[in-house]
C-alpha cells in the first residue's frame, strides 16, 4: 500500500499524485491519499475532478500518531509524542506500525537521485510526504498519468468558447503568478517574475514562432494589463465561471507556453499535447538567496531565460 500526503494548491496536488500513483502502479498496489491538510485550509483537493484513481486514507491507513502530528502542526503545535521532530530529521525512517516513512529532502525542489535510489530499496507499505516537483518522479508511467489528468466531467460552455479562440495558429498561453507570491514569506523563497522576464520570454517565442497570439492568464490581470510590455497582440483571459482546473487545462490548449515559477503553469505547459510546442520558463525557479536547492524541476527541452 502507498499512502501519500497531499497538500498545497492544484499544481502541487498534481505532482504529489503523479509521483505516488506511479509508485503504486510500479509496485502493483493500492494508492491512498491523506487529505487531512485540507481540513484546515480555505481551498480543497481538486484531484477528484480528474480521472484519477485513489482511495481517501482513513485513520487505519495514516496511523494515529502520524495523524496527530499533522493535526498538531495545523493548529501551530509540534506535539504528538515528539513524532514531528523525529521524522523531520530523516529522509527515510520507520513508523511504529512498520511502514516506511519517506520524506522529501528539506529545502529542496525537484528530483533527488539518491532519494530515488533509497526509495527503490524500501520494502513494504510506504507513507510519502513531499512535493516531488519533477517529471522524473513519474516518467516511468507518464502516459498513464497524462490520461488520468483529463477531466471527468464534460467541458463547460465557457471553457469551450476560450478553446475556440485559442485554436488560432501560434497561440501562446502566458501565465503571470502574483497573489501569494507577492506576499512576504513566499516571496522570499520564489520571488515574482517581473515584466522584464516576460519581455525576454516573448523574445524567445518570437525567435521560433511567427506572429504569435498571446493569451494572458493571471491571478492579477490588472497588473498584467498595466505592466506587460509585449510586442505581440495579447488577450487577457477572464475565466469567469470556470474552476481553477479549467483554467489550467485552457493553458494546455494553446500551441506554446510561457510559464511563471509556478507549478500551476508548469502543468499547464506539461499537459500541452502539441509535439512542436515551445515552452519558456524562468532561468531561476527560486530566489538565489532563498537557501533552497533546485534540481530537474523544469524539463530539459524547455527554454529558460
């Protein structure tokens, strides 16, 4: 059995599912998702909107002490018989019920070969706790994962209208992530892609795409309208009446993508099925002074500027 902790917003959820589902498929076992994180957040797990296959983990799958640890963190306390401190110090350790606890390396984004090798040697039931932000974690089952990231429900009319507009040749989905990224704390880790980045990204697109038509996605369209200085014609995508997963999939409908340092637009570009797509990503995913390390977070075929 594989149990995976799911937390964060949609882009993070997709990475966590992709990694855990791949591991479950490779081992021929069931996947259970620990969704306790969402009991204390103002957003939900959006994975059920896709053709995903999992069961929701209950007390017996999570374990009482680990569940108590999660709940204590959620209310700002590190209790539960010292479990939080003990497991935080280990990449791979044993839980009291003889499951193997696998935690992503702290202050790290991407793919860790040593951790992958240790994970391959781990036996029995596993509990996964990490963000696993690299395609390398799910490459062995990539085709299956892409199928499971299709919508269960029919595409709504508002999404179909945008899809028709984006069907023009040379369409480019450009994503501007601000919102929480512009707030203290998160901005100290990721930083915000500025207007100069998007100008450089457009130059990269123009070197490969004739007469691009840009569609701008953002959680701050007012900023995008006032600050983007693009040479190309662009349209602000006001996705009224659509869920965030509709917006993500709309980005994948364009021919090409310019992404921000966001897992949301990462997946918008990754799910783009155009075999000749051009994807432009930030040269740095994290701030240089963040104290964090990145490795293989962005596919090698994408252009970084």
